C-alpha cells in the first residue's frame, strides 16, 4: 500500500549534524490518508522510541532528549525530514520513518546514525 524509504544516515562526530529524509510512495489513495509522519529510533538492546512526529496540520512533537536539537518537517504529507544538530553519542541508533494511516503504520527500512566521541 505505502512504502517508506529513508536516506541521510551516516557517521558524524559529536556536535555535528545530519539531515534524514523519507519519502512515502505507493497507492495515491493511501498516501493521501497519511495523517501523521514520524521518526523513531532504536539502539541495540533498547526499545524503539519516538523521536519526533508531525501531523497533517504541521504540528510537531519531540522527545525530551532531542528537543531543541532536532527539527522535523514535512513536504505535502508525502515526505518527512529530520534535521539533527548538536548530535551526541547517545543519538547513535537506527532511525526509522513512520507514516500512520488510520489503524495502520508503514515503516521504512531504517538508516544508521552513528555519532562518535
């Protein structure tokens, strides 16, 4: 129905920045039903956690751990971005984009973010 594809992960030193991108594709009908897009992350041995989300109306929400450092934005409800600044080693994780469509969620394959030092 809907496919999510992330890009932009990589290796960066503490204090650096990365910009993640994710595009939703597939059935136009289902893509137009997306009401929330979000970024999650999961570190090895840890629970997957919500990093940031943005609603159809453009209202963002952030985890306390990233507030003030990360910015989520969207493009016509079909693309979502995560600008990550002042990165810390604790931000190291696989980052997944997510799109909510009613009772369903579509997930990307994940992109690795590694912050050294």
